[in-house]
C-alpha cells in the first residue's frame, strides 16, 4: 500500500533563500554556437575532401562522390520533415 505522504506535494525540510539569480540571453548565444558549428562543418568537410583526393587520387574522387550522395540521401528526408513541420498543422479539410 502506498502512503499519502509520497504522493503529496514536495516540501523542503529547510527554508530556501535565493541569494543570486542570473539570466542569460539564450538566442544570441545559440546563434553564435550555430554559426561556429556551421563553419567547423564546412572547414572539416573541405579538409576531408582534400585529404581523400590527395591520398587516393582517382578513387578519392569516387569516394567523395559516394559521400556526397550519401549525405544527400540522409539529409533530404530531414529537410522534408522540417519543411512539413514549418507548414503548421493540417486543416481537417486537407486530411
């Protein structure tokens, strides 16, 4: 049998005093991180492509084409889902 005390409201055994409260602008921070992440992805991709071309020559070209096709196949459904989500909820008439 479950006692009522475990299902009731939670209470602290001692009073809580807020000493300091800090707020941070998340959107500006998120934009900065997003831009840095995007730049890192571009630079990393270019470095990998150049490495594969230099190391494997003609087979590096084939490998880079294969990777590009693979990335396109992975991200195409993600972009489609994002576009569908941005369109908003479907009306009952369109179902």
